[in-house]
C-alpha cells in the first residue's frame, strides 16, 4: 500500500486551520447548522487505484473528534426536538411495552431459572424457583448501575444449580467481566474473570470450575481500535485468582481462530468448536475429561458447519451442512472417525434446519418453511414421529430441554403476537400453555401477510408485511422497509411493541428475506456473500418496488432502515438508489468496506465480505463501499445512527460516512447524526433507551414524509 499524501491534524493546525468548522446545512438551505469536518486530502494507492479518504482523521479518538461528535449530537438532538408531538409516540410505545415478560425456563439440579421483566425495567431480572416452589430474584442487573447501562450479557449455572456465573458488559461493549454468586444465599464469591469476549463460561461436571475463552488485554489500551486476535481457552477453578487459571488450549500460529466451548451432558468430554471469523463453517476438536488426555483434532478441514448435539459415549451427533446446504444430522464414532464411516441419521430436506436438540432420546428439530417456524420430532434412528402443532404462523425459538427429560419448552411469536412459552410433553404428545403475556392491545386488530416477489435476476424473495386492519392500499401509507441480508442470519417474525405503535400511526412495516441470510439454507447465504453482495442490495430495491407497485405507499412516504450489516445495506441504498426513498436510516453500519478489518473484531467479517487488502477482492468491495461512493447529488433525508461505545462496528464508520454525506448533500433534505452516549452495538440497551430510539426513528420518518404526528395515538 503506497501512501500518496496525508494532511494530518497537526498540519491543519500548523496551517492555522481548525479541524472543525461550523456551517453544515442539515435541514436544507434554511436549516440549522452542525459541526462539519474539513475534508483532509488523504489519498492511498490500493492495487493501482487512487482512493481518497478525506475523513480518515475521524478514526482517531482525539479531542477534536470528540468536539465534532458533541456538536453532531447537539445538532441532531435539536433537529429531532424541533418536530412536534414526539412525546405522543413515546407515550404509545411505553404503553404497549409495559407488560410482564417471562422467558422460557432452564433447569439445573432442583432449581428452575428464568428471566422476568415487570414491563419497563431497564434490564430483565434472573429468578430462581427451588424444589419447594419458592421464587426469589437471584440476580438483578438493574442494581449494577444507576442508569441501566451495565447489562447482563450471559449466565451459566452449575450442573447442581447451586452456583451462578454471570457476565456483564458496560455501555453495550462486547467486553465482558464474569463474576460468581451462591444461588442459595445470594452471596457473591470472590472470583472474577476479565477480558472475555465472544465466550460464555462452561461448567465442568464436578461443578468445581468453568472453562472459558479470553483475549489478552488490549496492548494499546484503545478498546475501540485495538484488533482482537489470539483467543485462548482457560480453566478457572472456583476460589482461585484468574492469574492461576490453567491454559487448556491456544493456537498462536492461527491468531484468527476463535473457540466455542461445550462440555457434554455427562461431563465426559470438553468440546471445542473452532471458528474463523464469522465464517459459518467450523473445525471441531475434543478432549476427554475422564483422563489426562490431549486435545484431539476430529474435524480439521474448514469445509462445513458442525454443531454438536450430544453423544452416546464415543458416538458424537452433529448438525452439519456438509453436502447438505439445508442441514442434516449425522453420527461420527470418534474411535472410527474416517469420513467414509460417518452415518446420516436425518437427511437433508427442503426446509432448512434452524436448531436441533436431543431431548427424551429424540431429535427435536426446529426448521423454516418459507421463513415460518416448524417443529418436528424424530427418534434416534432418524424416523419422523410427529410434527408439533404450533399456535399459528410465526417464529419458533427453541426447543429448550435436556436429554434426560420427557418434556421441552419452546417460544412462539409473530409480528403481531408477543413471545409466548409452551411446554411439550412426550407422554401426551401435546403442547400446553406455560406463560402468556397480558398485553394492552388485540392482535386481531392487525394483519400479517407474506408475499413473494422477483428480484432483479428473477430470484423469488419472500417478504412479510404487517399493518392495522382497515388500511387502504392507496399508495399513500407511511411505510418502513427493514432488512438485513447477511451472515446467515434469518429474519424470522419477531414481535416488538414499537412495531405495533408504528402500525397505530397508520404505518406499514415490511421485512423482506434477502439473500445473505439463511432462510433457505447455506446456498441462500452464499448467494449474498463476497462478490455476490450486490444480490442483497438488488433484492432490497425490488422489495421497495413491490411496495410501490402494489400501492402500499409511494416514494415520498417510504423509509429504509437497517442495523449493522443492515446499516451497510442502507449505505448502499443511499449511494445506489436514493430516489426510491424519502428517508434512510443506517444504524451502527459497516460503511467503510476498505478498512473495516483494521479495527477490533472487524477482521472476522472478511469471511463474509472479503478483504480489500487482497487485490482480487478489492474491486467488488470498492464498487459498493458506501463511504467511497458518496458523490455530490441530492440525497433523501438521512439519520446516521451509532453509539460512542460500539466496539463491534466501531463508530468511525458512521462518523466518516455521515461527514461525507453532509458535505456532498446537494438537496434540501436533512442529513443528521444520532450518536448515543454510553451505548454500544445494541445488546444490553436499557428499555428507556430503546423506547427513545424507536420514537426518534418514527419522529424522523414522519417529518421526512411531510406528515404530522397526532397528539395522541391509539
């Protein structure tokens, strides 16, 4: 990489210039001003191509960058505050959100654990119910901080149900700190584990300690910039300091390997699922815990996904997509593990497998049929015994249960029905209602329909469209098109009280299932990766055109919204098809496709996007990188959304893209930034912040559509 020239912050100051200048138009010619960054003249030659990066200095967490961020926050907040009746939206979302939410239970020893939120609590509380049936709160994360920004990220209960390990994260960070609590007394233990990211704690069978994976402390001390490599697996014995933890496995020669950890239900094996970035494929190693044995490299080739399901002594069961893009269940005898000896138990079907669990000596399989949930039960020979009758068309989460139990739980929901937990009993072959939320609206007042449309290349794409009954398809309805399209993540129906509020405003909410997800298996995922990423964007534009053609809305009432990888989709939308939308909201997006791999965990996404440092992969990334494809033209109203503590998709993406878009806007529509403080990529965000974020989204959309928000919404 050849550096042609760089205008540094020091050079700017030496020349008598300020890095910041006031006067960026954010609301047309007559609009309010916001801090606008002076473009530098950084130009790099990448693979023979000169690439400008004028806002490179916003990557540095300097005093000047902080001033720019603060000015953008003030300007964005002022713009949103100037729109009438935002409080009406806040009130309606709050009213809809205020109902008790109870998770599916999980059992250890004689104790049953579950999460409960009384409605508007910042974080859900973990409860335990003992054998006597007495309920008590075992961990309340709302007491960890005054503002709710310290979140419970994960928990792990010992097999006997007596000790709780829990991880917390600050301000939405991916970094976790793990601590331990005696479940019976509620007393904290002295143990503390630090520098954990992308790992849970996994108890050994004797309940004496946990296995976990961690990184070394960032050498540079910059949690938003230092790259995370060389994850290592440790064992921590309860009652000892972390400095004495035993290194179980590391791979210094493969710095990009990550370790998913499990222990078999009987405690006879430690299992290592070895990932490489966000690639859905993985290697699989194991180690006997019944003797002092080395780690055995069972599956060394990175060729497919292998998800461990359980074992009968030396026979290991896996869900895999090897030679089966929709997934199948196989058995491998680790004492006779040559591939020709692998046995298919449940073959691939037309419906891609989402999840498998061995319960009551049966394989319980959750799958997708045209994006909608399906739950089936097979015996250990792979014979279908029954399909579970579901309460409707929607999403199935689970199953949740153990091999030793004769029942399991699952959670059902749709876009208009909140999460409801059911218990399936193998003895009766039927499901019964376990917990049902008491809500303040009638789901029957809303319509949830599935349609199919053709993308640019003729591929058939499904889309869910929801709205309130009585809506007229007159081409004038405010409409929000949300999508993701990547990392084999399926957008199945998911309830949100905020979506109900949007529909109460007369809005249409549409979710297309773009390629890049896993709605139709791994082949669907691969059709939206690497140099095929444009398929994802084209699928999205075709969804917008469907809504326009079928008179749900028109371009002056159509909004686009996506988060993370979906934020990249929004960036592409702005630079490729801005004329389709009245407003676009890129949230915590990957927007600089040439440098994302240089920060925190960004390198892990090269298995999805490619790597601009590789000459053969550079052209495809350069062709759609949102930051590098902003030109001087008219753009729709845009609210770039990020958070100051996002250490997954670091906020520099949004900073640079927002600065570029503000500088290049030639129309009168606003380009503002919504930058949250003490927040991260989205996980663990307290309820009040979620409600406020949705309210700002809807407020911005209505203002951009030229619509008035009513003083009261119902």
